[in-house]
C-alpha cells in the first residue's frame, strides 16, 4: 500500500507554486453546490489564498 507522500509528483509541486504566485489576486472557485462553500473556504484560507467561491448549480 502506498502512502500519500508517494502520490506527490512534479505536477503537484508545479500547481502549488502557481497558487503561491497568485497571492494578492482573487481566484474564482466553482464548487458543486452551496453546501461545499464553507469547506473549501476554510481550506483556501489556511493557505492565505483570496477566493471568490461560486456554486456551480
């Protein structure tokens, strides 16, 4: 059985770096429905990202 650390690839690092470069900009995020907004808002706030979260439905 492989752990999460085995799943981290250069694609993950590239995506993380792209998000870090976006500090100071607002990222539009689309989630499945309004119930998902608080969950994702907490996660993005932990990383100091400014987001505008919209329900897709």
